[in-house]
C-alpha cells in the first residue's frame, strides 16, 4: 500500500469512515505513527505543562497506551489485531493533534478565564473520545457502554498513569 493510501485511510479513521482493519499490518507503519504522534504532541506538552519533561511524558503515554491495548486485545482474544489497532490509534491521534495544535496555540490555554479555548478543547476531546471508541469498538468487538467505558479508560487512564508516575 502506498503512503498516500495509508494517509487517506488514517484520515478516514479520524473521520469515523474507516476502521483499524482498513490499515495494513505493518510494524514499520506502527513505529512511524508512534514517532509522528510524539513529534506532533511534543510542542503541546512543552507549552501547556512546562514543568513536565515532554519526552518522558510521551514515553509514559506510549507505554501505557500500548500496554492497555495489548491487554485489552489479549483479554478479548484479539491479540493479532494489535499492530493495526495501535497504528489506527496513534495515526488518528496525529490527525486530531495536528488539528488541535494550531487551535490551542492561537486561542491559548483552556481554562476558566478563556471560554473559547475551553470550548475548543471540549470539542477536540469529544472528537478524540468518538474516534478512540470507534477504533476500540471495531478491534475489541465491543458495543454500547462497554466500548465507551473502555475508551474512557484508555484516554483518561493514560493521563492518570502519567500523573501518578511524574508527580512528586
């Protein structure tokens, strides 16, 4: 599959039109999208959490996300879907983060003093939840509340995991 087709499929996943099964099984692709996700998110982490070490935070997030995904897929008996699902999750994160980065840099930090930034952040968060749920629902063969709960554990668990290991 040529790179243009891969990009189109990742965009399709981020727009809820394709699923992880539409990506090629490629550990090279998985590594590439993980590296690109780190590169896109580095400036956001650097700007909004200046007290944090961005590379350490990204490393912990990647470790949590891959560990969570491997455990969830293994528990559901879908371990062979790991590479495509990880590629879909990290690839769609590139898209969402690439959209979020200029918005957050222009509008500013989302807080109670900046309602527009808070609203933009909420819209991006809802989009992220929808995309993660879409991917995990397909990969884990889950529906309804189970897929939503798993998606929320994936997203918010990563933040809690990083905070637990870096605070102090």
